[in-house]
């Protein structure tokens, strides 16, 4: 019996002016979308915390590869998330912009952080 081939989500590449490349997944399961809505709704006492968590949640679920200024690409989920957490303010601003653009294009029904 042949193994059932798993569908692969489409990937979309975004490049910054400084040569950084971020590749994002083009699909999310309904369960992931529901989890995102819960995270984005967050704690009414701390909208800032909910906003930060929603950006990190999207990055964790959508990031496939990140190439930062001529360094080897980061592909493992734990490494991607760790690198995001150590990102500079300018990198985070760029990533948020990319996530917003990506959601508007591929997930228009979802509210971007």
C-alpha cells in the first residue's frame, strides 16, 4: 500500500529592502483560525498583551523559513520562534507589516494584529 501523500500548503515569500526573506504558509486549518481568534480576543484587562500574543501566534503558525541578511535560512519551528523573540524592534515592525499584508491577501476574513 502506498503512503497517502499529504497536501502541502502554498508558500509565499516576502523580502525586505535589507535582503531579509520571510516565507509564510498560505493556509490555516479551521482549528488554528479559531485559536487565533481566542488569542486575539485575549484578556480584556491587557489589550497590549493580547496584541503581542496574536502577532507571535501568527508568526509561529505561518512562518516556514526566515533568511536574515545572508545567514543560513532558519527552518525549524522552535528556531524560528526563538529568533523572532530576539528580533530587533525594526525586524518586528517589518514582520508585523508582512503578517498584515499576508492576512489581507490570503485570509481576508481574519483581523490582523
